[in-house]
C-alpha cells in the first residue's frame, strides 16, 4: 500500500471520546434525578436518542417529553466536544507527518458536524483536514460504504492508495469490503480486537506507534 489519501474516523480513533458515548444514558438520567439500573448502557447502546428517550419514559417513568430529553442529551454532548474531548496521544504528530508527506486527509464520522468541527478546532488540528463528512449528511451509517465513497470522490486519490483509519469492527468490515486498505487503531473500549486485527492491513496499538506508517508514505 502506498498512501496518498487518508479517511479518519473521529470518536475512538482521533479523539479519546468513546467513554462519553458508553456512559451517556446513565449520565443523562442522573442529571435529571433518576438512578440508572446496571443494564442501562447496554440497553441503550444501539438506540437512537429518540428511542432512548422513549425507553426512559417506559422503564423509568421519566415525565419529560422526548424532544426535551433529546435536547438535554445534545447539550451534554455539546459541552463535552466543545470543552473536554481530547486528541489521543500521538495523533497530532501523526497528522503533521502525513501532511508533510503530501497525503490528502479527511474525516468521516457519525458525530454531527458542529460537534466534530468544534472538537478538532479546539484541539488545533481541524486545518489538517481537507474535508469532513458525516453519516447524517451522507444519509448512511458506516455499515454501508457511502461515506467512504463520498470521501474518496472528494480526495481524488486511488482507492488502493486511500487508507481508512477506524477503531470499530463494523466500519472496518465495510471499508475492507469496499476495497479500501484499513489502518485499525486499538481503542480501550474496543471489542472484537482479534477480528479487527485480522481484517486490518495495519494495526496500531495506539498512536504512539504512528512511525509504522512511514513505509507507506510517498517518497
């Protein structure tokens, strides 16, 4: 693989932000005065915000309406991305090296644009990227290749020379199935690490290993 383009996931890959998603349901319920049960995060993991709000009404008797709860959760997320979400160690150095090598880079994320841009701007790396694509704007999640295809079309690089960087099994499967080389980055909440390692063209335990990318960069 000769890397001339790169498509980066945001949460868990560039940002150390998965913890806020993993505990979002319980944090929100506590903020409005309810004690979450031990199975709450598991039950809400695959739900949209609207579905989770309806579950709060059914299972916990929350009397707020769905729109009010969704707004409250979004306000929590907004504060986190604007004020707290950090880059993973080594990311800034890796992005600088890729930029010096002339690699074109963009972000492909399920997170809303205003949150992603706010976090990357605060961390000082937004300008490293040529574009940012969101699943919401593309209209498809990462269980389908559309967001990767849109990013590739923008970058104008060859598919075989455009690496997808991600930490999630479903996204890595999709990218590999669509013919992209994949660099998987281990994330401490990551499940299915061995399956991810087997699928990936390169597996980084963390971003301090970014030097492993050197052999793939343009001369």
